[in-house]
């Protein structure tokens, strides 16, 4: 079937199938053919009681009905538990991830407040996975219920975990750019996908538990694994420094590092406090880091240069939008490079208001924010910047708010482009080249030269002086509001030597923690 659910009649329970034991003896077998969403349990024609209530039913009867509905009807199964929402979400996710052809659940003993069940998954292509699970039971005024946790599906399954079937038992050993072995858990956003890319030899396959931000555990495997080593562009040292830096933060944090000269992805890290999105594909307003793009658009248009004197009032009204500086600070007229270093929103909003509506989108494209790559072993989304539809959108986009979106990966690519002076093509797996689906050309050399000087001043005398002791760092800070505007994410995007990187701290309400995390990362190098 192709996603269409075909109802072939109500589940049926035979007299022989409706037996259970309280202290050993008979066995109940419940077979569920998932492909047609049909329960096969004998043919007496007797319809079981409604799954919406367990009142008046013995424990064994409730467990039998729960097992019969486990994959065929997760809503009905969930209704027989003490946590309907979690049960429904988990059972639906398992049905989708395993895509089994058949499930056979054999009910053994029901003793006290637990039931022993033997589970047999037919996963297609002659792949069969067997294990035992103990279902805890609970009795209350409404009768018997299955006490549901993810462990009711598999004893090793935890909250937020998911199951996946892999071609290739386990995965090939992975080494970093220097030939040092890497534990897949050291880079959980990257290395497991590299191992899946390589797969296994012959008919090797496995079932794994995937833990959010914490790597994987193989629950079952058959066949011979692919033992051919694979080398990636990651630097073991940079990856460790990145992970340590984000782990040391109080809130959710992400970091991506790219080598400008080669495009090699050096590190991808985020901490366990990130619960939504990831560093490679998550889309967020880039805030004032986007002033790199706005400055480039203004410089390329030719109306100003880095030394042009500009205004930096506390607020400025442009059409229907009033744009403030952070805390509405104001500065006397100053050179553009100083306005950039101090992150004057009002200056860059005014500059953008004088540009064509597609100028910012075109400039963003020159830094790779609208590029698209097919990178073996990685799924990435750099960003999305489109032509402004109104004057209001234009001035909001100028300071990295409104419709402008970028990922930490995208901003690392942006700063790598500044450092390299050319378009950068990200690479990960040695011997497997990236396909450029949508390419880009970097801004002119004169524009990039001016930007480098301006980005250096951000560190030496602007908003990122916290990095003054971290070597010759170039970059730009950013704070971007989200939701109802009462909270903001903090950014730093920059480079030092041949390492370009971006740091995002979700909900930090300031760029200062991102600057501190950047200093910790660079210190680890």
C-alpha cells in the first residue's frame, strides 16, 4: 500500500485466543499485519469489547486488547494505557520508523502488576527481530491499564529516543582529518550519518536506538559489518573544543566550524539543552551578524565606503517602522567602519532603505546564504534571504530580523567566504565530493577587504572585545529577537587564521555569552 489505509473489517478474537494466565500455562498470540493494518487473531467472528474502556476487564484481557491494537491502531492501544498522549506519540513514531510488515506479540504470564510479552518484528527482506519486554500494569477505579513508558515498546527505549533500521550492521570505523579514530558519539550530528552512508556488506542490517544529542546504541544486528575505514574532514581537536565550549554554556548552544581554504567541515557541536532544531539545518534570524551582508550591499552599490561619515541616532523612523539601537544608545556622526563595530542598527537600516529591494538578497547570495549543496554524509540548509516585499521588510532585513533566516552552518559559510575571498564548497567525507546544486560567487575583492578591516575592529574596539585576547579574530556579534519579542538569541560569527565559525546561544538575550563561548572554543584550539 502507498500510505492509504484500507479498513478490512474489525479485529476478531477467537475463544482460544482469549485466554491468559495469572501463574503460567496458556499463551496468547496476537499477530498484526501492518502492511494492511489488519489484526489476525482467529476467526470466531466475536468482536472484542471497545478499546476505549478497560473497566470490568481482567488484566490479561486488557493486555491482549492492547497488544492487538499496538501497531494496527495506536489510538486504541493508547486508550488502554495510563498515559494516552505519550503512548500515542511513541507508538505512531515506532510504526513509522520501523515500517514493519508484521508484528507478532506473544503474551506469556500475567503476574501481579506485570505481563511478560515476546515481541517478533518482521521488518521485510527476511529480517526478523525478537526480544522480550515486560509490560507494567496499573489498576485504578477505571480498571486495569498498561503503565506506559517508552520501555513498554523495548526495554532500552527512553523518553525522546527513536528506533531505526539500518542497512549495515553497526558502521565502518571513522577517522578524523589527521587519521585519528573518532567515536561516533563525539560528533553525533555528523558521524552516524557518515556510517549510514557507507552502510554494510552483503545482507548486514541492524536496529539502533537513536538518542537526541547523545549518539546511538545498537539493539540488534545481523550479518557482517563494513570494516573499511572512512576518513572525514572533521578535526578531532576542533570537535572536542567545540563540544566542550557549548557544553559549558548554561542554555542551548550550537557551533559550526569550517576551514575557509578547503571548505572542510571541521566541527559541528551542540549541547543536550538544544531540544528543537540543529546547527546544520535550523533556521534562525541572524540579527546583526547579517550586517556583514548589509555592509557589503552598501559598499558594492558605491554610495559609501568604509570611511564615509554616517549617523547613528538612538532610533530612526523609516516609513512605518521605527528601528532602535540596542538600549537606544546613540553616537555622534562616525565612520561607517565604526558604526559597524558598535553595531548601529539605525545606521544600517538607513543605508538599506536607499538600496533596491533585491539588493540584500543578492548580497546574501554572494556569501552562500542562498546556496545549496549535496554533501555526502550531511544534510544542511544555509539560509534563506529573498527580495524585500516592502520598505518595512527592507529595513528589518538590514539588521537580520524579519524574514531573513540562517543556520549556524550558513553563518560559518558566510565568514569562511570573507576569509577565503572566494566561494567555499563544504566537504566532509574524503573521496566523496560535494555536488553544488545552487552555487554562488563571492563579493568583489575590494568589498571583502573593507569587510575584513571592519570585522577586525568589532574585536579590537567594538561589541566583541571579549575576544581581544584570543588572537587575531575577525567577526560580528548579533542579537535577534524571536517569538513575542521579549526574548532574543545571541550570535557570534567570525574567523581566526584558517578556521571560520559561528556560535548561536538560544534565548541568551545578549551576544556576550556567544562571544565567551567563541573564546572558549578558540582557546581549546
